[in-house]
C-alpha cells in the first residue's frame, strides 16, 4: 500500500543502517588510540617533539635577536688608531642616516666605542639614537661656530654605554651662512674633533646632509675615509659622479689623506633585476671597497626611528638588523689602508 510501510523492510533497513554505522566505531576508536599513542610517544609533543624551537620562523628570529643582544665573548678587533668616516651622498633618501646610526649600533654592540656626529639639520640621527636635540641643547652647530667644545656637546645614547652622539638641532640650518665669513671655514669641524680623548672612540661616524655645501665639506675635511651608501636604484648612480668630483677637490686642496674606503648597497630588493644590475655596476666600479653585506628593503628599518631606536634595538632579529650587524663586522675587519686599495680608480 502506498500509504503504509512494510514492517519487515523497516526492521531490515534499520538493522543494516545500525550495523553500518555502529560496526566501524570500535575500529575508529582503536585506530584513534593507536594514532594517539604514536603521536604522543610519551613526550607530550608527539610528532613535533623532534622539531627545535629554532626551526620555526618565530623561534629563529628570537634566536637571532638573542645573539644580537647577548653576543657573549664576540668582540670586534679595535683599530690601531681612531677611524673617522664621513657618510656622504648628496642624493636624499639613499640611507645615509639609517646607515650611520645602525652601523654605529652594530659596532657598539660588538664591543667598540662609537661617536656619531650629526651634521644634518633635520637631526634624524639624533632621534634614532635617543638623545635630546631640541633648541638650546649643545649641538654640532655650537661646535662648528666655536661656542662649545666637542667634549661638552657629546651625549651618551640610552641604548648603549659605548654609543655616543653629538646631536644636531634646527639651528644648524643657518650654519652654512654663518660659516661663509669665518676664517678656515672648511676646517672648523676637524679642529673641534681633534680632542676626543674623553671618550676614547674607536670609530667616529659623521652623518652629512643631502647636499654638497659647507657642512659636507667640513665633514670631508675632518675625516680620512668616506663611506658612500648607494641605493639600488638607477637614479642613485647619477649623483655619485658629482660626489666623487667633490671628494677629489677636497683631496687636492684640503685633505690629501681622504679616500673612499667603503661603499654599502642599501634598499636592495632581490625580486627585481634592477637591484642586481645596480649592484653589479657598483661592484665593477668600486671593486673591493663595496661591502659584501647588502642592506635589504625592510619595514623594521623604517619603523625603528619612530620609536627613537636603531633597528638593532627595535627588532634585533629582523633581516635589516642582521644585515647591519654583518656590515659592522666587515667594516671593523678592514684596516683603513686595505680598504682604500680598490678605490683609487674613479
């Protein structure tokens, strides 16, 4: 009958369904139990027990950060005499200030005493190192015009006991006009930095403004080495020629000992062919002066100054921090004389 149901069929169907649904249950429980016994294996972590925390991305970053912040007995060799490097490139946005502060932090973390002289009126290096640089604070401006000594303008960075800074204030913006009428205007920074025995600095890094004016000339006269950051972009190459001509003029008339000892490639993006082409051209031109360590594009490097930190303090396990750490080791390992061998042909 269409309206009724066969009790025999119903009972057989229910029996079959119950047998189909219930019979696998014991096997499922036993297989689950077997899997659980294999997975746990008495360790509590199962199949993952053989994986080291350092094998995970977070664990690897934490391990790198620990190595950066606690290098243990790893210290860099001290130079035979104080090395003074001017970090110059008249093109803006190539990483001069970023390179100055992060190289300084990398050297200080590994046992060397470093002084950063901020000659950029924007004062970004002072911000990244966490030192005061508001108007009224003894700064590189007062040092240049002779109102205070370099010793009185030095501040210690709160991030390291071996990292010091002569800050820049907005007053420095008018210094070039005031310097024009002064005697020996090109050599005033060199004279001011002659007596730095109070901090016994191994390295002095001078951060220049993005120009080739009197502030940059003072930095070139004060130093014996030039470090040129070059962004891995085509336009970055165009400005280097003018910088090299100015360096040659300073060599000829004001500072014969000056030479390009170091070139560092910044903002490298390995996803583009252009970055590789620029790197190849720079290495072909400058030879051994180019550091093997390359600074990649990194969000962490850009974020760090906003917190008054270098990237080694802000995110010591990041790619940017590790790259600057490698660059610092390489820079310290070179003697000033050996670094100049590949830079005499421009």
